[in-house]
């Protein structure tokens, strides 16, 4: 299985994926890491592990779709089987989603459909929920609306700040994303309507 990761920031989920590949938990090759942010630490993580890193400056394109087409071209050249969004903070257009339908995963720091979009952790804290968590889902054309692959919960404490809560969510995310990618690589995920079925048998 050939994979690509798209990331905009720190890249701790990317690191968890790299570690899982290196220790044999995920059977596949990470072909390329693409970022829309020049200084994303995720790119540095890729370089440290001798994985191709690629920055694409969104500002050079006058139309949003053109950025997406540039990414599509890169991923097609590398014959990628799975596109993994790991803290990629740019909305992808229907052009991108349709090109890789059923082959794009995203991770989100809340129990979807609660608190979609930006600042999922902050939204949960402000709402006052006692339990939040994270979701791995396939991408569709909506905002964090695609078929849910895996979810797990994280308790919210009264003393929590966005930082402390996000830190606990992060460690659950790392496990959950690895598991979801493992299941995909083993051909155990199928999409039926808006549901993702896990065929463990
Ligand atoms: C993760 O918590 C991920 O769920 C979130 O960004 C963080 C990236 O962390 N994604 C979103 O909020 C998407 N809407 P990382 O760069 O350390 O992997």
C-alpha cells in the first residue's frame, strides 16, 4: 500500500504513522508528505525519516481548485492508494474528493458530528461537555461529514485548558489513526451508504 500524508502543522499524527510503519504495525510505504505551510514541522519530520517532502504554496494559484489539482498530480505520479489528512487545515474541493473517493481519511479532534470544522477541542470545552474524543472518517464533500471509521472518547476535566485537553486527545488520536490505516491496508473497510463497515472476520 502506497500512502501520502497531507499536513499543515506539528505532525504528531504523521509521526505516529511513521513509527507504526517502521515498527511493522502498518504494512505500507509512505511515499510523500505534502504541506500547504512552508514551515510545517511535519515536513521536517518527513525529511528526518528520508521521506519525500513537498511544500505547495496555495498563494500561487488564483483558483482554489488549482491547488488541489497540483496535489492530485503529485499523488497520481506516485500511484498513491491512500491519502491521509493529518492536521491538514485546508478544505479540499470536490475535484480532489472525487479523484480519491473512498481513499481519503481524516482525523478530527471531537466525536463527530459534534464540533466539526476548526477548533473542535475549543468548541467542546466551551460547550461544557463531560466527554469528547476523536474521530477517524473517510472524506466526502461535506465538512467532517464522511463515513466514520473509528471513534474513541476522552473525558473532559473541569481543570482542562484547550492545551491539556488537546494533549490527551492527541495521544488517543495516534492509536486510533494507526488502527484505521491498518484496517484499510488489510482490506477490512467497506463503505455502505454513509456507513463504514469493519469486516473483522
Ligand atoms: C489533530 O488533533 C487533528 O485532529 C486536528 O489537528 C491536529 C493536528 O495535530 N485536525 C483538525 O482539527 C481538522 N479539522 P498534529 O499536527 O500534531 O498531527
